[in-house]
């Protein structure tokens, strides 16, 4: 399942994922995630036998970049700013 980091608080990554029309919120200790994350990072979590495996694929990196561009564009339009 793909998660997006909403925020990081006291070493805990507060993340969200969409499944159909539901939003799933989960918290993961940042110490368990084997790559750098920050707000807006998209990554995959594979759950197997109660163990979470964290994966950052090239597709996840591209999704993060595209999402940030889309959000930046919307904010610029909202506040009538130029790039």
C-alpha cells in the first residue's frame, strides 16, 4: 500500500493512504524506515506476517515529485503568484 507522509512528530511519521473512498492513517517510527523521508514523501509499505517492509521505488519518487508540482501549481493559482 502506498502512503504519503503527512507530518513527522517526535520521531513518528504520521502517514495517510487512500483505499477506495477511505483514508487510512498510520503511524510509523522514523527509525524503522530505511530511507530519508519528509512531509509529502510517498512510499510503499508491504505487510507480511505482522512485519512492515518499507519500500521507496523509483515510481514512488516520481509520484512525490509530480504531487509536489501539482500542489505548488494549485497554491500559486490560489494566491495568484507566478512560479
